């Protein structure tokens, strides 16, 4: 018998009860502590996350819609994909997200087919619990800005990878000896 996986606890969690979010704009300043940064670095595949802070503004638009606008600032260390050396990166971003509050786990809207428009506005995310986690939202936005193929500005590929000289490439080619078998 296998047990179901326990729900993942976010590494950087700052929640607010949906009932406490009103039509008046509210602000929240978030700063990840050392343990939260260490755990988030592991999740995001970073060598280290030295700084993560954000400021979010949130309010209700109507009864169910919640708007969150924010900006974050970070410094993290990644491994260069060319040299495999650590490299520091200053990251920052701004975002605006909308959520539809389904307090008390109300009915999910029926599934529907939508046309994807990369330039258009995203549909609102559905919140099914009774809280909204601003820390996890900032972590998601940070993850979207991380370069999946980081490269130091002074990193150079080996000559062979850049095309190099034909003689060197030909000599090191394992199929070079097959040329003489024609």
C-alpha cells in the first residue's frame, strides 16, 4: 500500500486570508530569510540564492477577482553552462496576476478549450482555499526569470564547438578513418 504524497509546503510562504482582502489597495513587503533562500535555491536548481525581497500590492476587483501587482529583487548564483564555474546574477522583475477567489473550495469552472495568445492577458488563476500565498507567487515569478542556459559574459566555447579549424575538426572526428574505405 502506498500513501498519497503530502502536499508540498512552499519554501517561501507569506499568506493572507482571502476574507481579509478588500477593494482597498494593501501593500506587503516580503523578504526571504536564510533558510527560505537555501530551500528555494534547491528547488530552483541554483547554487545559492543570496537575496530575495519583494513588494506586492493587492486588492479585490468585484466580489471574486483579486489583483496582485508586485516587483521583486534578487541575487542568485548559477553554474555557467560553458565553464561550469559559479556566476552571480542580479535578478529583478515586475508582475501583475489576477486570481478568482472560490472561497470554501467552491465549484471549479467547467473545463473549456481556449485559444492561446502569447501576447494577450492570461486567464485568472483559481484560488480554491481560503488564503492566497504571496511568497509562493514571488517564487514562481522569480523562477520565470532564471536563465535555463546561463553563460558568463567572458566564457568562450572550445574551438571545436565554435566551428574551429577544419583540420582540427577532421582529425578529431571518429568517422575520419571511414573516408579512406571508399
